[in-house]
C-alpha cells in the first residue's frame, strides 16, 4: 500500500474499500494486522513523542483521519496526494456492515461499560464476542480475556498514544487477526458519537461540533492543537523553498 509522509509520520494513502479488503485478507489468510490512524492531533503528539512515532511506524496500516491530514497532503506533496478525505467515523459503519456480512467476531476494549453495552443494542446482528472497559485495567488479565474469545477483530479505543502503546505490548500475545485502534471512535459503534450536520463534515468543520459539545475535553486539542498543526505545516512548506 502506498504511503505518504506528513511531518515525519508515514500514512497510508488508502480508501475505505481498500482498507476493508486488507482486513478481509488478514482474516481469511490468518495473518496478523495492526491498524491505527493519523489526524492533526496524532501528528502533534508524534512531533514531541518519538516513542509514539516509533509505535506508529511499526503498524501495518496508519490510515488518514480527517480534514487536517488532507490539507497537509495538499500543502506538502506534489504527487501521490491523498485519494480521499478518509474519516474513521465514516469508515466504521462500513466495517460494521462487512463484519455482519462475514459474521466476524469482534471484541471491544476501551471507554466505559455503559457505552460498550450499547454496541450490541445498536447493531443486533453484529457478532460481539466480548468487551472490556478501558479504565483501570490489568493488561495481562485483559489479554487472557480477549484470547479466550478468539476474536477476528480486536477494536481498541483508549485514545492516543496509550492505545498504540497497548497494541505494541500485545503484539505477540493477542490471538486476534486484526487489531484496530479507533480512539474515541468506539462511540461510533455504540451510536453515541456526536458528528454534526453533513454540510459541516463536507467543509471540514466536524471538529467544531465536538468542540462545542465538550469545550473542556476538546478545547486544548482544537483551539491550541489545530493552529499549532497549521503552523508546523506552513513552516515545513516554507523550508521546501529554502
């Protein structure tokens, strides 16, 4: 799969159908596959955290997530720019449909019990083989719990960079073919994710809906993180002309 580089982070230039095909291939061939994502916040975290960047570089797929990566791709690359504006929140419903079609077993790890319990209610045909909360967990016990269920797909929503650290720790212990990091996107599976109007998604302002819904949680990430990300992109762009 083709990759591009955004401020030192390699991101796969991939669309929904291609990622679904890779997941199906991993499951049918019994080959392990670790997947994470990269958005503006990811790039900011990796910029100051070499360990996190190393974790990302070890995964099989790091898919783009959101308008920020598209903007960076357009600004920094002359060729091989991103094919589409890829969004995890748009991809996960497609993954649900594909999982139902193939009856893939999915284990959810992350967030709170009340959110996890909604996943089966929201998707009654989805084969949810188990779930575990993402707070105050014992990594060894969780690994045993997951392996006892032998899921085809393990979905981890612990937020970055913790979920990538956990994925790397589990790499040789978890029996699941596919391990997919989704962060707060685990709420998409539960039907709890606040997304905002379609027109705001199309113009790249979906983040504003999240900010307004929870300023305390998202204030630093968007009001400070977004301008910082833009500054780093502009600086990288200018350096190309020196």
